[in-house]
C-alpha cells in the first residue's frame, strides 16, 4: 500500500507520510483577533515582533529510528532582542557556526503537554535553512526524551493520527 498526503503549503500530493507539522505564528500572536493581528504585530513567515517581544520560526527535530531523517515540529521560539537582531543580521548568510542562543518555546505542542516558555537552545543554520531547536539537557519532558532517543514508525503513525493527518 502506497501512502501519500496532500501538502497544505503547495497543494501537491507527495508520496510517503508527512514528516513535519508547523504553526504559522507564535501562540501569543495567533491569539490576537484576526482583524487586529496585522496591525498589532509585525510578522513574516520567519520572524515576528509583537508588543516588545521577538520570535523566530524554527524546526524542533525529533529523529526517526527507522529511516535516517526526522519529524520536524515547525514551532516559534521567543528570543531576546539581541538574539533577534543577530538572526536578522545573518538571515541571508550562513549562521551555522554561531553558538546556540537561548530562547523559549512560543507554541504549545499539546501532544506532549509541552508548555509555552519551555527553555530551548536555538542553532542558526545556513541562509536556506530555518534554525533548529534543541531542548536542554536537563529537560526530562516527553518531548525532550523523544528528541534525544528518536521515534519509531509506530510512534510516527501515532503522532500523525493525533494531528489528524492520517
């Protein structure tokens, strides 16, 4: 049986199972009534500023134990002003040699009970890659455990079913 899905971004049918799930905005910005959102916050697909707060869209990878790939949670991280400005400086450059910067999770990943404000480390990538998030070593949450250990095919299917993608 061949598995396929229709991409919500490009509208095309792709073979295999989805390997990413993303939030369009940080939860704090998404909570602004739709009619007020664009005037209250300044945002693109990659960065957001709202009410003196700064956000960067990132990927929180959960490695697979079956293929050599990962499931990417496309989440937002809240960062300090200096980290935000540094990201903007490197936006069209290779920032992969920069040291990781601290931030906090700006989307609730309800499947894990991952709360807003969960500490993360942000590693910038090349100009064509979104930054990657790593949960801290002392984090013992289910999300952090899966990020360290990876997930098998059964868990991948379980995640997709919980998201309504299967």
